[in-house]
């Protein structure tokens, strides 16, 4: 593997999160396509993208900064699932799965 991030377990786990969010968002009503569906996918993707961006060619302090961005994006994705739950457009199963996975990923990344 050519890039440092490809060997990071936290990056691999972040891909799982983006997959879960994409799957859940695909069930949202069409009226949410340009609103919450779009909004929830961006921070979920950003978790993986920030980990990758910060890992290669960066100092450890710089990498930690990008991990911080990734953590904040994960928290934004969690806030989005709360909005989706409030609007009754996400199943309890999907909510719990994304919430628990995000919590574990954020803790693993060093936020706690």
C-alpha cells in the first residue's frame, strides 16, 4: 500500500461509518435529497477524508489536528441522525447502529 492511511485501522473503520450512513440515507424520503440526505453524507465522508489527508506527509501535531477535524465531522454526522430521528425519517435500528459506531470510532480516535 502506497499511502500511510491505508494501514490505519481508524481509517478503515471510518469507511464502515460512511457506508452505514450512505445506506441509511438512501432510505430517506426524496424530499430530503438536497437537505438532510446530502448534509449527513458530507460529514460521514469527511471523517475518512480528514484521517487520510492528515496522515501522509504531516507531522504528528498536524496529524492530530486532522484527527480533530475527523472527530468533529463524526459528531456532526451524529447530530444529523438526531435531526433525522426527530423528523421520523431514520429507523431506530439505523440510528442506534450509526450512533454506537460513531461513538466507538470517536473514542478510538482519541476524543475521550
